[in-house]
């Protein structure tokens, strides 16, 4: 039996960001449909370079080095991207 490869998204966020909190909830919701996918949330305030890079774009959802979305995102768009990579 062949198992699917585990894949992970990265959510760049910061505390107190309501869009970031919403993004984390929506990612959890969508990823329930894709058990081979997970996400890691990274606080940009803990890294000066990340803070400088993403401060005005958070939340940022990234797969490997590819930005999939920034700011508010649509769950259908995320589902389509996940289907393409699954």
C-alpha cells in the first residue's frame, strides 16, 4: 500500500492580527479535508527579517518558497491549490 507524502504549509502571522486568527481557523477547516497536509504558524514578530518582509502582507500562506496568498484569502482558492499539489 502506498502512503501519501506529508506536506506542510506555513502561515506567517503575528499576535493581535484578526486576519491572521481567521486564516488559522480557515486553514484548520480546509485542511480537515486533506489529511496529508498540515500547517505551521510562525510569529513574524520573533524574527526581524520576517517582520520586515511580511509586516504589511500578513497573514501569508506559503508552500515551500511559493506564496499562495497574503491578506484575506478564499477557502475555495486554497482547496484548488491543495488539489493541484496533492
